[in-house]
C-alpha cells in the first residue's frame, strides 16, 4: 500500500494478517452402568477431545469422587494422584488438534446414593475450568 501526502511525498506500507488457531477442549464422561448395588463397581470412560485448530497446552484433568464411592483404579496417559477425594491427573504437555485422550476411573459403591461424578478440565488457554458430570445411582439389593 502507498500513502501519499499532500506535498507529494509517499511512504510504502506493507501489512499482513496472521491467522492463528485456537484450542477448544471438551470432555465426555461415559459410565458402563447407570445404576449399581452397594459393593459393585462402575467404570467411567473420560474422553478429552481438542476440537480446536491449535494445540491445547498444560491440560489437566481432575475427577471429583462422590462420597458414596471409593477409588479402585485409574488409568490415563498421565499418572493420577488421589488427593482429598479428587483424582488429579498430572498435566499433559500438549493435546493436538482433533486428538482424543482417554482416561478410565473405576469406583466401588459404598452406600446408597443418587450422585454425580464431576470432571474438571483445565488448560493454559482456559480462564476457568471446564466442568462436565455423569449421573450414577447406587441402591441396596432390596431397593432395586
């Protein structure tokens, strides 16, 4: 582009536009059963998906464990720590665009309850955690 001044002077100007992508993480929580008896186990599959066009950095997954359950096991691409009723998976360095990262949490029911498993996702680009939940009902054998 050329800018002209009234005196006849001119300046050549170049401009460019850079389009950068954005990460967009989401989480789906799927239980292998919707209702279980006290003493039984339920497995939750958590799929963390970067639906964006840029890398999601420092992505962390936290699973809040309802009081009616105890943790039997957890698996994922990073090591989980069980801290004060929460499973905190260590941060993933990068989640690439369209990548799905899978986590698994196995719980045992301790008492009757209708409750929710809450999953929180944090990443460098998020101002506050993304939250998603899955319902689960625990009954006694005679209550079904």
